[in-house]
């Protein structure tokens, strides 16, 4: 009878865990539409055009009296949003672990970002400053929310399940991005039939991403559970806990070594995501419809790539699979430099290459890092991870914007990003992840 009871409790526990995992997947489903429709497709070219309409005769706008080339304004706004996130995320992460109440913080961040994104409906005319402010708020809120969301992974999946669970989360996100992009493509290409101007169609697509984000965020907020950690509830103020977290991370140098490698190569990934549509529209002369189809191709193939790299990780280990993806990233960007202008077919080939490595490299990085987090410190350490993911990804957009400002060439700007993947490969290859997992106090999987 006792054995039967234990089996029943184990089965119930597994069922509860799967239910929570399914709820967790839906935050990727909710928020990835922002990353896809807003950051990757519409906002870069549209905000650039708004800035250009407000520019002086030399092509410069002057936010706060600072001369900025209109074509660089979007990239600089992304960098500023990341700096804001850098200041906020560590304190939120420390507060989440100290109180054990992640869900209220996740809800606040998610709905702040969703509201700012919905507010992009009012971005028209020459309101480039409004667009910059909304981008900074939405992107910083997204970073904070993703930090809290990622910190649930070690709690809802045992080590042997994390690569698969993380990959499914990314796949859910890319599937949602593809679904909404199809609707965006129909609305944008047939905007005349709907009685809309091109600008109005774009603004509806931007705002709808915020509505989608807010609506589907309700699912994970209902299913995820807060787990209190009594020993840490009286750990002091957020700033004191942040200082303690930094001291604690210094005791895990191999975890920091992985973060450094991830910081470098993911900076390149995030910059490609945010600047690819600008490169396609401004340098290659491609229309908005072509860009939407290309990003839709990325979304579909990213689902395949995330699941495929998850399978490769089970055979060859997550570290080897990530290293292979970085080689593919380097080759893809190098090829992108030579793309001919006005040739959408070759741009689609480039998009296919990006899609196949995008989801897998991010999903496996997340699951591998979850193995390096000391138990009970998930939100704090994932705040540092998110600093590497979005929070420290200011250097790539800044380099992209500066390169264009100095050279006037988006080709020079895109090829400069290859350095992030090469250096990231070298740094990751030097990290002994098996020893790092053991040093963090976690069980070492058979293959990693």
C-alpha cells in the first residue's frame, strides 16, 4: 500500500510538473510576438522612416540637442533600452528570490511592456521621440520579464528534461511569431482593401503585438507557482541582496566564464535580430512585404531548428551543439555581407540559415546555464543571464549604429558582427561545463 501511495504521489507530481511546464511555454508564445513583429520586422524600418521625416537637411535628428543620424536612431534606442534594463534587472532578481514571489513581478513587467507596445499605435508623423521612449520602456520591461520567466526553468524541469523543455519553449515562441506574422502580412499587403494607409497598417501590427502579449500572458500567470525559500526571506534590501549575489557569483568562476562567452556571442545574435530588417530595407532595397516573408521563414525554420538542435544536444551534448551553431552563425553573416541588392531570393536563403540556428542556439544556452545555477538562487543568477541576453546586448547595436554613422554603409555594419561569434566560440570552447555544473552543487548529467 505504501509503495502504491508513493507511485501515485510521483505520478501526480509528474502531472503537476507537466501542467506547469505547458503553462511556462505559453509565456514564450505571448511575448515572442513582440520580438518578432515589433523588433525584428516593423519597428526598425518604421521608426527610421519617422526619424527621417523629422530630420534636418543633413539627415540628422536632435534628441536632447544631440545630433544623431536618422538611420542610427533605432539602434541607439535599442542600446539605451538595454542600459535601463541593466540597472533594473539585478534588483528585481534579488527581490524575487528573497520574497519567493516571482509572479507579481513577472505580471508587472509583462503588462508594462505590453502597454508600451500597444501605445506604438500612436507613433506617426514625426513623433520619433515617442517611438524611442516606447521602445526603451517595452524592451526594458521585456528583459525584466524574460529574466523572471527563465528563472522558473530549474524549478519546473529536472536536469534531464531541461534541454527539451527549453527547446519546446522557444519553439512555442517562434510558432506564435509565425502565426501573427501571417496575419500581419495579410493586413499589410492588403491595407488598401481594408481602407487603411500603409502607416496605419504598420501601427496596427505594432499595437496588436502588445495586445497579444498581454492576453496570452494570463496563461503562465495562472499555471506557474511561486516557491518560497524561508531561509532567504529576511535577506535584507534589494541592493544588499544584489551585492551578496555578486559576491556569491565570484565563488563560481566557471559559471561566470560561461556568462562571459554567452554575453559575447548573444550580443551578436540580438543585434542581428533587431537590425536585419533595417539592413534588408535600407541596404538591399527590399520592400516591407519581402521582409515580412523573410522573417516568417525565420520563424518557421526556427521551430525546426530549436527542436533539431535539442535532439543533437541529447546525442552530442549541449556545449558541442552550441559551438556548431556559432560556426553556422559566422558563415551566415559572412555570406550576408555579399548579398546583392534587390534580390529577395538570396535574402530568403540568408533568412533560412538564420532560422535554422537561431532557436537552437538560444534554447540550449538557456538550458545549459540552468545547470550552472546554485539551487535556490535561480532568479538572481538568471538576472545576470538576462544581463548577458538582453541586458548587456548594447554593444552590438551601438557598434552597428556607430559603424553606419561613420561609414554610411550597412554592409560594413553587418560584417562587424562576425567578431562576436568568433570570440564567443573561443570563450565557450574553454569552459569545462561538466566541472562547472559540479562546482555549482548540481548533479552532472551523463551527457552535457
